[in-house]
C-alpha cells in the first residue's frame, strides 16, 4: 500500500511524463517513416486490405 506522500510522488511523475509527451514532438527514424509510407501506399492502391477499428474490435472479441 502506498502512503499519501508516495501517491503524490507517483502522480507528479505521471503528470510530468504526460506534459512532456504533449509538448515534445516525437522523433521517428527514417526507416520507420519509409515503412509507414509503404504501408499507406499499399492500402491506397488496394494491394492489401485494411480493417476499421470496429472490425478489429469485433475480431478481438470473438477470439478472446
């Protein structure tokens, strides 16, 4: 069980991380960005099928 002081410290740490994530720009490698571009192109030209978030959730519920 955490003490009140420990709880406040954990919350302060979480808030600090959240603020930094909200204010800083994420940096991605060139390889990662190229892979994203390739995947978007595949979806747009129809060479792969994408799934909506609703489809993903339905499939996950049936397998769980």
